[in-house]
C-alpha cells in the first residue's frame, strides 16, 4: 500500500512563470528559475534524504524512475554519488562547500556535485566530455598559472597575466578582466582573444547590464557557466505548492532569458564568469566567451575559481600597499604642517611652504588657503576665481565640504569654474574665515561604451518588449563636468588633518588671549614709569629749574611710550589679519642703511659700528617699515652683543636678492629660544636686564614686515657672531 501511495503523488513544473523584460528584470527571481541547463540532471532531497523533486530529464539521463518521497538509497545511482548524498544528509549544513565525485552513468562520464541549500540537499550530475586524466593535466597547468600570478607586482600586470592564463587552460575564444567602477559600470581592463575577434579592451558597460540580484549571486556563487546559449531550459518537477528550489549555488542553474538574449546579441554561444571578490565587495569579473557551445569540466572551472581568489588576494595586497604608502606620505605631510604651525605665527606662510606636500597627499592639482581675507593660491586659477570659491563656502562652517561635479557648485559660479570642478575644503579656523581648499580638475573622459547604453523598445525572441542592446559596436561618449571622486583614504586623511589643525588653531587662540591679558598688564606697568617721569618733570618745570635736563627726560620718556604704543598697534593689525599696509616704492637701500648707522653713531658714541656697503642698491620697499626692521636689528645687536665689540652691518647683492646682515659678537642663541625667536612676548625678552623696556614684539613685527615685502628674515651663528640676515627681492 505504501508503494501505491507514493506512486499516486503527482509532480508539476516549478518554474516561476513570469514574463521578463528589461523593466522587470531587476526584480526577476534569478536564484529560483525552476529550471536547469540541459547538459546535466538535478535531484533534490529533504534533510531526511527523501526525494523532493528532480529535473525533467533526470529519468533519461540517469536511468532512474524517480518518485516523490522515496529514500535516496532506493535510487539506481552510482554508489559514489549515493555515498556523497548520504554525507550531506548526515550533516545538512548550508555552510559546507559543495563536494564533487566523478561517476559513470550508462557509459557516460559525469561530475556529481552535491551541496545543501535552505534545508534541502541538491545533487547535480553534470556531463563531462573530457577524461579524468586530461582534467588532471589541466589542473597542473592551472597550478602553474597561479604561481605566475603571484609574481606580478602591479594590478595591470596581474590582470593581463590572468586573462592569458585562464584562456590557455580553459580554451575560450575570449577572456576579459572586467573591473567595476564607483558608479557600478564596468570596464574591460585586460583581454586575451582570438585574433579574428573584435577587441573589447577599454570598452565600458553600464551598471544596468548587471542588475542588483545578479551582483548578489556573483558574491554568493563566484562561478557561473553557460554551455550553450541556444539551450532549451529543462524544468524542475516537484510536488504542487512546494517551496521553489533555491539554486544560488547550483552549477546547472538556468539563467535569465534576458541575459541569454544579451549574449546572443553579442554573438556568444558559451560563457563563463568568475567573480573577483575583495572584502565582501564585487571588485571585478573574469568574463569568458566562446563563439560555439563549450563545456569546461567542473574541476577546471574550480581551478579558475581558485585563480580568481589568488587574484583577489594579490589585488588586495597591492591596493593595501598603495593605500599604506599614501597614508604614510599623508601622515608625514600632516605632522610637518602641524609642527610648523606650532612655531610660526602666520598660518598662510606655513601653508605656502607645505602646499605641494598637501596637494600631493590629496592628489589635487590646485589649492587655495584663506585667513582673515588673505589668500594663498596654487594652480592656474582665473583672476578672482579663488575669492569666488571661498565665498561659496559656509560662513563659520565646521564640517568638510566635498564637491565632485559641476552640478555640486552654486549655479551662479559654474560658468566661471573652468576646469576646476572637484573641491575638498577644510575649515581650519572658522573665526578667521580660515579654509584649506584642495581642487581637482575636470576629467574630460572619452568613454567607449560596448554599444549605445540606452535601452530600446523592440521585438525580440520573447516578443515586443524593452530589450537588451542589439549592437555592441563601440559607441563613444564624451563625459564632462566631473572630477575624479575623492578617495576614502584621502577623505580619512583630510578628517585627521582637520582635527589636528583645529586643535592647533584653538591652542594658538588660547595663547593669543593669554598674551593679550599679559600685554595689558605690561602696559599698565611699563607705561607707569615714563608717565611718572613726565609728571615729575612737569612739577619741577613749574619751579623753573634744570629745563634742559628735564626736556631731555620728557623726550626720552615720550619716545619710550611712543615705541611701546606703536608696537602694540602693529601687533593688533597683524593679529586682526589686516596686515601692516606696506607701500612699496623704489628705495636706495644703501643710503637708508648709511643713514641708520650715522644716527646710531650719534646716539650711542660708545659703541663701534662697522659698515660694508656697496654702491647704491635700489629695491621696491616701504622705506619707513624697512628702517623699522633694521633699527630693531641694530637695537638687539647693541643690547645683546659682547661689551667692547663692534656691531657690524653688511649689504650685498646675491642673485636676484639684496642681503642686509646685522651681526654682533656673542654666544649662539639656545635652540629652545631659536624655536620661538620670532614669536611675541618671548620669556627671554621680558624683563631682560640689558633691555628693560623690551616686550618681545620687535622681531615678531619685523618678520611680518619682511613677509609683506616677500622677503625673508633669518638667524644663524657663524665665527662667533650672532647674525640676522634680511633678504629682499630686487624686483617686484
């Protein structure tokens, strides 16, 4: 009675029965097609080993009489196949990798591949036309290919070698390496082909060619084979109402009719694809095409799959090494920048020195830096464009701004941008409108599409519907208005750099607030003495005594007050970002130096001054401000030089610059003092017994004056002399 009951069960096709076109193919359940390719047969069982369904060709191919619910042991299958199925029944784990065994059925060779899926055990019998010993030779050849791949040092060389090796041991007419881009389109980046075939190297394929569910399957099952695009799908038979069979990992799985039509339009009769997966991401594919039907044995396909895994590992290593090198360079540039900012008072001067390193670490072709309305520009920007770009950034912004295409910019500025369409902006000091802006140029790209990427309504083999492209002749499109996307490594480095810059600028601002408070306290103390002297002198004058002596005292006291107030005003202008307002005009520097030395000799007759000055030297300069710099250097030399030793001054022309050196005998300045030599309110300057009225502002202001002249002011120690050298350009 039990046997009769089994025989009464009916089976029906398990196909989903949906009409598929390009509008609906993104929703097509390609993992449950309900059919297989005809070059093999398929059986599937319950976890208990009861037959739950089979492909319609199984009785003919395998010589069995399948019945629903019959135990697998009752099937007239080779013992090796039954044993393999039994292993999966004993341990039905979906995570187990498929297992394979070679079997012979009715004189024909098959590979029996078994795996578990969603509570079912699937046994596939794939026809094999190549003897086992020949397959073994292919496997040896594939192993050699793997060793050759391991020796490649670049991704391009790796892919070029891979397509050659895969074509050699699989025999396909064309093998391509296909790399996905950020927009999910793909490009053929390496190719090995039959000489008479049209090359596809360099052609781009739109993202729509591989729908999302196909990408998912490429990740789940990294190898897919279509033996003959002209095949007739063989339906699966099962009990009415049964859950569709998940064939994600099945080697015989039938593919979407849209994809078959797509391949036929390309003239392809057989295809194989192997996924290149890196960190769970579909990086690319090895795509194989043949112009006639072709069955590559399972073992050889697995060798290609292993090859793709080796490729993925090698590519990951190369990319990781490249990223590591970029991170290291970026870290070095960031560290050097921060160290300089901690020592230098002018951010734009620091950024000017580090501009190229910052651009290199961001792979940028241009840069703008702003601070209190002043700009530093690197790159060929049209006049006024840098100011306009800064104006588009948010006031008091604290977040990075990223733009990668023309459409990301305000419409009013788009026409003025020219080639500069990529932007990465860091607000390093919002209160001072401080931005560091990296710029990338437009990538005018001539894209070679594999046929026109738009879809069209046409009557195909499946009727009137939205169909795949019918032509794959190269179709060219010029893509404009986009820059290369900012890479994740670059963005990560930018975030780290921004955090460090904000920390440094906050520390500088805190220090500035402290020095302002210190300045007020010092002014209250230091102005008290000259004011007291003037007050006392006034009282004595009322009594009419010693007018000449008191006049000199009043003049000396007011000069001290004027000097301190002038320095404070200069510092305020520098701190406020408005600059000192130098007005350059032709100045005879030699005559200016001689006048300063003459004044010093009259004012300080006890100090010897030596001057080495050539004929007239004319430079574009603000004579009053340069005199202020040189007077400060002479004053420092007088106060800090060894007693009884002369103060020397030398003027010389060196190339396109004029150099003025002021030197005095003395020990080298300690290194810790040198590090802050041009900072305001240096501890070494405050309450110095040899210069009691000094506030430590002289060199700070002098350096700002020189910077506004595009010059340099530097210290060195040579031959027992403390030397300060002023360098100014001979021409604007």
